C-alpha cells in the first residue's frame, strides 16, 4: 500500500478589520510505496504489472493575499495566490534506476520516472540545430575523425552527442524537461453593486514543458501543416525545423523523440 507523510508550517495574517488577509504555507510531502509499471522483458506480454516500488518527495510553498472593501455602495474583492513546488523521485527500488512511463507512436519512450529527477520527466535526444550545408555535415566529427551523423544531409537535425562516444544512438537520450510547472499563479477580482455583480479570474503556470504529439511524423504519410511554413528549405531558412521528408526516407532519423517535440508550457 502507498503511504505518505505530510509536514506543514503556516502563517495567517489579518489586518484592517479583516479586510486584508495573507497566508503563507510551507509544505513537505514524502510518499512511499507508489504504484508504478514494472520494467519487465517484452516477451512476458503487454499486460505489465504494477508494483509498490516508488518513493517521491514534493516540497514547496503556497501564498495567498486578498483585500475586501466597499466604496460608495460598491463591494469589491481582489485576491492573488502563488504556489511553488519542487518534485523529485527519491527511489524506485529497482537496479535500473528508471521506469519508462509513456511512449509515442512507433517512435518510442517519451517520458520516464528516474531516481533523482522529476516524476514523468520528458526523455529523448537533444536537438542543437539544423545542418545548413554539406560542409557543416562533414565537419561534425568525433575524436577519431569519423562523421558523427554519416547519414545526414543539409536540412537534417543536428543531435548532441551527450556521452561523447562519437555516434548518435539511444545512449545519447537524456532529461529534456518536465510536464509539471514550478509555479502556479492565480489572480481574481469581483465587484458587486445593487444586485449586480461581475467577477474575473486569471490563472497561470511557469516552468513546465509540453510534448507536441499532434503530428505523427514517424509515419510515411503525415500532415506537416503545423510547421510547413517554417521548415528548412535552403541554407539559413531555419535552424529549428528540419526539411520535410517522408519518414521512410529519413536516413538521419529526424523524427526520433527529441527536444524538437517540446515547447514552453508557460501561460
């Protein structure tokens, strides 16, 4: 069974006949025995069992400030709140130190649980640009003078050799970001007068990423309309979106899970 420990410390302030109120809470939550899919060999089957193998830490701070008043019959209220949370997998209880969490089409794993990192973090290869010309392809070499991406042509994605072994493969996959925001923000206002009232609410989040799974570019025929106008179609036309090519003709594997799939999730 999953178990958790919670620790809270808070401060509440009321002033001006309770018109102004402020609250600050600091929290720490330790969860053990989290249910997670176990990393079993593929020949076992598709029905992967769960196990109480995970432990996780959430800690942060929550703040709220509000003011209520009345002017010439108008009742009004203004409030703001903000919360910051840091999340980390403390232990998975398995020797690999990670459990794959989510996959995307035929491309493969896009999220993992990894000891020491945020829960369900994005996982893949880092894209560091677009090859603009043949010279750039030929100059991207390892310490032995060998081409790091021998199948690349101008317009293909440049991938970072994370482990410096001179080739780009699954061993170069790394932490790319996290879906959960660091900060969650809110602002609300309300006004009432003689039976009429008006209110509005804003909500925001900062520090998270979004994985774009709207385009199945791993398939031979695919809708490229999401970035067709910004694609690479000649030297210096783009250093972010690669050339358009059918997936079955993509010798550089531009469609592998990479940082190109991630977008800033702030709003």
